[in-house]
């Protein structure tokens, strides 16, 4: 038995394990721990491919496992979080729980469906080997898990009022669901080498992102995701002009 070829798959299963725990915490409205395990899962998701390439053991099984693990960590969890946020907002607005209101909360699960479609399409799309077409599910997930953290830690009334608005949450759900499956080329953060000439755009994005995190804390996360999409569009326009 070749143990080496199973190491990346074990890392992928670690991602799935973190995603499952994050789901449990999200259902319990413990958004801090849900976010923590999502981040751990996304880190493992990044390293499973890196280790597979390092050990030269990439295979179809690993590809399928990766998508299935991502479906939980970056598909189920954000859907549940939006579901819970809408549900909590409705409860706060009415002060009396009404089970019929849960129908609106279910709208958040559109994210889970859109993530599933994207992941299935990603496995079949040969164009996405060096870059992405549509917003990657981990980026969408980071955007979503930041919302309750911002609400719990921010003193900016305007921002908190937005997150407490179900109209805003539904808008976010629809927008992210579209972006995941839109035909928009987005640059990849996975570097084949570390040369400045080939990767200056990625380095610029990382420097800006780090600065935003230092100065804005949790609020920086959705800003960084929006910036990622906008910079990709600008890069595409410049490329098409050449």
C-alpha cells in the first residue's frame, strides 16, 4: 500500500471534518467557532493540492474528494449562516417566533445550491486550471462568515444596520450566487513561481489585502472579496486591449 498517495486525501478529509464541525456551530448560531473551523478547512483545502503536486500524486480521486469537502465547508456552511442570520433578524423584529417566517430564511440556502452547481461545473471546465471563471466558493464563504463577526465586533451603526436587514442579506445571497457561476475570469492566487515580473498583480492584491486587514479587521474581508472581483475585471479589460 502506497501511503504517500493518500496524504493529500487525508488533508482533504481534514477540510471536510472542519466543515462538518463548522456546520454544527453555524446551526447553533456560534458564528465565531463556525468561522474558525471554516478558515481551518480553507487552509487545508489550499494545502492538499500543494502537497499533491509536491509528492506528484495528483489523481481523479483527490479532485472529487476536494469538491465534496468544499461543498460542505464552503457550500453548506455559508448557506446555513445566511439562513440563521435571516432567522435571527426575523425573530428580533417580531419578538415572537413564528414558524411560517422560516420560509424566508430558507432563501439563504440558495448559496448552497449555487455553490454545488459551481463545484460540479468546475470539475468539468478545463479552462480553470490556471485561473478561475466565477467567484471561487472559498471566497464566497469568507465573505459570508465575516458578516456575523462584523456585526458582533463593529461599532459602525450603518454597517450593523445593513447586516440586520434581511433585504441586504437576500441581496448578498443573490449576488454571490450569481458571481460564483458567472462567466467572469478571475486571477488565481496560486503561484507557479515567485518572480515579481509574472506575479506583480497578485503581490499588489496581497499587499492591499494585508493593509486592509490590519486597519479594518473583520470589515476588511468583504471589501477584499469585492476588490478581488473588481481588480480581476480591470485586469481582463487591460488584457483585452492589448
